[in-house]
C-alpha cells in the first residue's frame, strides 16, 4: 500500500466521520426525496433472489436494517470506510435486535481479506459509494470475486452527465459548480468540505464492469429533484410527483443517463 493510497482513503474516512458527527442520520431520515429514491433502489433489488447480502458504503445502516428486517432468513453485512458511520449502523442493528445483520469498518481494498471469495449472492452500493474508490476497475474486480457465480450487484453511481445541474448552474453563472462533475476530482456535494471522489459516465461504468452481464439500468433525478435540494420542494409534493413520473417514462430514451444518479444491476457471469 502506497502513502498516496493511504492518504486518499484516510481523507474519505475523515469526511464521512464528520458527516456522521454533523447529524447525517437525522437529515437523511427527514428527507422524503432521498427516501423515495432509496425505496426505488430497494424495489429493484428485491426483484432478485438472495440469501447473503453485502452493502458497501452502508452509512448509518438504513438499508442493512431494512433488508435484515424484511428478509430474516438472509444474512446481511454492511461495511463502511467511516468508523463513526459503522457505529451508527451497529447501534441501529442492536436497537432492532437483529441477529442476522452486522456492520464493520472496511474500504474496498480489504473486503476479500474479511470475507473471502464467492461469499455473497447480492452486493449493494446505494448512493454512490463507488464514486469514492481510487480505482473503479479494481473495485469491480473485487466485487466480482466476492460474488458467487450468477450473483447480482445493484450498484448506483453519482452521474457525470447531470444535465439539469449543468443547465441551472450555467444560467446562474456558477460555472465551477456547473462543470465540477466533469473533473477527475469532483469534490462531493459540500462547498465547504472536499471529498476525494469522481463522477462516472455510463461508458466508464460499462468499461470497468465489462466482465459482468447488465440485467437492467435506470436513471434518477433527470427531472425529479435531486435529494440535496429537497427543502425547495417540500411545499410542492404534487409537482415533484409529476416529475418523478416523467422520469419513469423516459427510461428507454437517451435522457435516462442524464440525471443525478445511474443504477445498474450486474450479474457475475
């Protein structure tokens, strides 16, 4: 492991430790737009069968607890690079008295050491944890090795080509924000804190996961509000719902990949 590798992962860990300490859990629970997107991720995931689930970037454990509670015969493991997020996740697991769930601190480099090959038949990455890995192709190979033959991975990515943000911020003359996602180092959502991260286009994702079959893909917040703008839309839920339905109708066109997030269901060959 090089000093550069260690420094990169340390920065990511410290960023999310601070997020946990600044009330990330409560903010997320109060965000109906985040919740709607999360539930759609879950709906896609549960179309497939699974008995052993790994969530990479589990945060405070929302999805670890949800899957463990709703599928009590399934073993669910969450990992996160942030020690503070893992503590929140384990507290949530303990509060729910779940015996089939656990969370631990790890980054992508150590997952095979923790679990070994072909351990899981489902791997989840919700809300873009793979945007903070140092090398997406290496992460893809690790995920492939962790999966059982025929296993599925439901992976979401912060999208490089988020046209709505580009247009709105350009009209506001905020050019640094409008085109921030196109840079090699994105920086994350917060203008005050820097997150070592990178946004990916669909072509880059397909290249990194070229050894997988793609079962389905979907785009999010093309017209529907991005989760981080939720306060502006709390008084307009009916209008937001119209935009959600508009997103659903254009999934077969080229605009599907021009929203804030993309989701892929990959299958190990």
